């Protein structure tokens, strides 16, 4: 073979490889572009869904009974009532942190105002009434002021309707055992 034929064959192989690459790129490129464009949308849709927890407790105060969803696990505590459009007047959410602590809440991603009740050992420690949704950051923080072992979120103006005040004793009746919803560790037996 002469030098020109070898160069032509190498040039043809290189040209064929480039054509294959361009064909693959024509197929894969739009798919990759579509995935890159929609993945933030998918993330937003999945993470902006409201959580609905089962009714796990009731709050009885001054002849009023309120059904409460119980948030205990970290992801439940973090999400709370975010992204919901409303809460029925006889409903609330009870937050049960792992240990008593000072708690600060904000209204980011909330769509309606709420009342907040901070509780320690069955007694109301502090109250925030009619906390509005946060429209722009930085969002205000609502502080329990003291260590609490429970937080209750209710539709706005519920505290006034049920005549709840700082120092009030409240009765929370758990319908589901708290420990059943916590992370559990399995102990292995050596026998």
C-alpha cells in the first residue's frame, strides 16, 4: 500500500468514528438535557408536598377536643405543616422532640397563619398567637423561651376560642404509643 492509501484509510476511520460519536450525541444529548432541566422540578415537586400524619393524640382543654397529628421523627418535625393550604378548626399538630429543649420555629413555606403552644410537663409555658406565613426572608423566629417537651400548632385564633393561657394545664391523650413511632434499635441475643 502506498502512503496516500494509508492516510485515506486512517482519515476514513477517523471520519466514521466522528459520525458515530455525533449520532450518539444526537440521541443522548436531548435526553441528558431534558433530565438536567427537569431534575430541579422533580426535586421541588417531591419536597414541596405536605405531610399528613395519622391522628395520634387528642388535646382536651375547657370542654374542647382537638385531634392532633403527632410528629416525632426528625423529618416529620422538620416538615410540620409546611405546604398545606389549611388546617380544619378541630385539628392540630403535636411536635414531640426527643428531649426537652428550647425551640425556635419559623413560618417558612407555611400558607396559613397558626397559633403555637409551647408545653412542658403538661403546662403551657408560652404561646404565640396568629403567626403569619413568612412572605420573604429573613423569616421571624418564634421562641419557646424555656425548654419544652411538646409544641402544638393550631389554626390561627384557636387559642382565644378555647381560652388557653400561659400556665394552663392541658391534657394530651396519646392514641398511639410514642415509642412505636421512634427509631428503634434491635438488640441481638447472645444465647
